[in-house]
C-alpha cells in the first residue's frame, strides 16, 4: 500500500493541471458596500428574497435587517434574546454557549421563520417587519421531539423551503433529515440510516410530473475505521420524495422513500484526495428540469477541488443501482420510487427500505474528474452559480466561490476550459466566507463572514476598461468590448444584436482587437542611475497571473523571479548590473504588452530606498543611486 505522502502526491499528479487553476486577476472592488459587525455577533445565518433590496442576517441574540439603497446600507436591529428559563438551565448544567445563536432564517408560507439555539433549547420565531412573534405550535410538524436546528452553535443548520413546507437537516450525534415546518405530516430519517452526519447543502430536483419531485441533502460522515491510506471522510447524498407521507405501520413517522449513495470528487479506481464536501449548489435554468450539482471539496491538507455532476444522471443512478447488502428479489414497484403505491405493495416496499436504503453505485463527477484543483494557499468554503448568456447569446455557467480567507473567486466554465477569471477581495478583515446568495434578478451577490456583510455586482466591467485587450482577455461573459464606444460594457439583451466583442472559448484571441501589441510611451520609461556594484531590484507588477513575463534589453532576455505580485529582475553577484533600457513584457493569448521599463545608467551617488507603487499597494523596494 502507498504511504500517506505518496498518496497525496499521486492524487495531485492525477488531478492537477486540468485547467488554469490560479486566479487571472486580483481585484479590490471599487466603493464596495460593507456592513461590519462587532466580533461578538458571530453572524451565522443569512436570508435574501430575489428582487428585494434587503438581506437578513442572524448572529448572537440578534437579527439584522440590512437595506441596500444606492451606495448606503441602513441596518435595523431586532433583538432575539434567549429565554430566561433556558439560559438559567443552561448555566446550571454548565453547557456553555448559553446564548441564542441564530442558525436558520427561511421564508415558508409567507412567514419569515427565525430559529436559534436558545441556550441549548432550540426555538423559532416569526419575523414580521422588524418585530418577532411567537410561532403557532400547529405549524411545527417535528416528530419525536426533534427541533429544526440544534442547540449548539458549532453545528451547521441546513434547510430548504419548498412550497408550503420546510425541510431541514440536523448534524451531529443525532443527525436526521426531516420535514419540520408547515402543514404536511412531519417525518424524518431513522437513526440507523445516518451516522454522525455533517450536512453541507440541500436542493430540490423537480420533474415534469411534480409528484415525482426529489429533495436532496448532501453531507459528510467521519470514516471512523479509516487507516492511514484511507479516506478520513465519506461524502453522501440522501434523497427523499416530496410526496412521501410515511407509511404505516412500518415507517409511520419515517421517510418511506429515503435512499443514499456515495458522492466522490475524483477519478474512478484511483485514490482520491478530496474527501470532504464543504458546500453544494444545484443550478437549474428557469422552466427546465435539467440541472447541475456543483460541489467544493477539501483535503486533510487544506487544498480544494471543484466537481460538477449531472442531476439527471444522479436521479437515473438512484433508479437503476443495486441495493447494498440486499439479497433476493427487489419488490415492485422499486423501493424509493416517488410514486404513491397502492396498499398491496406498501408493506414490502417500506420494509425493504427500512433495512436497505444504501445503493451500491458510487457517483463520480462529470468527465470522471474534477473541473479543477485550486493551486493557491487558500481553500473553498462556499459556492453559488449563475447561468449567463454571452454577447452571442450562448449560455455559460459562472461560479462564485467563497474562500477561507474571505476572498471570492469568479470562475467561467466554458466548452473548452474552466478559467478563474478573478480573485475579489471585498472585506476589511480576513475570515472564512460563511454564506453566499446570488440574486440574478437584480444582478447582485450577497456575501457574509462572521463579521461582515457585502453586496457585489455580478457585472463589474469597469475593472477591465483600459483597452480592448484588457476587456477581451478577462474572459468575463458578463462583459464585452464596445468598439464604437471604446469601453468594456455589460452584456444585455439590448446589445446582443450589436455583438460586443468577446472571445471566451478561443485558444487565441489575436483577431479580436485591432492591434496585438501594447507599447509604453517614451515618457513612461523610468530613468534611474545606479552604482555598478549595487544590489538592485527592478519590479514588474503582474497584471495577469495567466500571462508569461520576461525582461528584455537589446533583444537579450533576462530571467526574473516570480513573486506574489511582481516579476522581479534582480541584479547582484550572479547577474552584474548593465546599462540600457530594460523592458518587462507580458504575453497572453496572442497579445504582447510592455508593462514597465527602466532606463538604467551607471554612476556613483547617494543611495536611497525607493518604493514603487502600483494599484495603491507597495510592490517592492528598489535600491538605487540618484543623481
């Protein structure tokens, strides 16, 4: 068997290099709208209704209603205090976390439901405008005393509102999937079906016949028997049918259609590195049943991968797979089918499901490999996806991925490749992204960490507005070059006919713009005078992390050191100083651009540290001698 280090290297070798898997640009949004909270708030839940100017977030003992108008955010605070008796009992039992951490905010039956830990005794309220009301006991359909959320702030709450009901999942020792609020019968999973599950997401998969609608929950289980060369976690999907009412007498209060299957982010028959699902999102175009599941997975070493799965194939696998450890004939209709069976077949079906909910089929990603493996010192925590039509009215998936360092990666999935368009840094403080909600109606992305909330535009074409090439090479399907207006403009239904210039899939964009070379003006060349024996750095800012950089003087190419934001030419003992004009050139997809240039002359004089600045950030210090 392979040792752990070999296993790690082998998996990276197999899965790396799928696409350009570092962000092309690193951007700080201009005039970002940010609401910052006290660190004690510990924001956990976030809710936004499409088309609304408001976002509702929940923290420690408080719900905040944030209203975005123009460039201003108006916060309204709604206290959600812990009940006195619950707090007293919590402190007496020395449980810790004797406060009310808001874990869930959902809209069901025209009610905004707010649920919190309530000092270990979970409770829910109804939010009406900016006040809280008690919920009616008749609206809760939890069974056997289960609550909608857990009593611990360390356990994630996963929920999904469908029509007039709320479906929720509890993580931890007593993990369960349940229909927990609304008018339909309350049912849940049996204890033997889940083992210490940690839920990461939920989604509805609709069918043409709405009676066949499926509800999916995605979760991890700790592989307690794993050896050094085995997976520390296993990722699963659990599926139930919307029409399920539980069937007496075998599963009177339990799902009679529950099925579960392994979900893997990796290649078949090869060791996989990405065992733990961090977040999941199902993208479905309006009016269509075709859908794609996107998941972000992590390894024990902190690296991340993105995998996609066809929901149609997943549903098909659930219909055809063998049942694990099942012997003998399979009842008809097939157990787990989303059809209300006749009374004569109910008993055999539900008895079979009670003992054999697990399927043998392992579900692998599209193309049997990840879309890409992230090659930075960051990792993904959240994912949402938008369906975008480019300037030619061709549809593309654009992923927005939150990271552990509070960044957002904007990613284009096109026919030929997957490209990380940009890394966006909107927050003041570094903290993991906890929630992301995309509103395609208004064209905004809402993002939160434990301490901050921001709203970002999906279309931010001004970031690429300097010239045709900057706009084209961005490969942002939201933006195209307007040759007449000489600007990078947002794609809209109105300008589809005008055909803004884009080149999202082409391996070379040489024909896209009139000129394929950008030259520096003579006035932009910096003149410096240095001592022949001085140790000198010449910095060149990296405008694109997908370009190839080089320093040139009189047709001679000089090596440079690639650093975080600079391709630096270093003179010293190994590379003696020389006179002349040194130009830093970037090449990308058929375009050549001179980034910076220095005219160096040799002399003696006063030594000074000169800080060269670009985009408001200090790149490097260069030791030179001034005349």
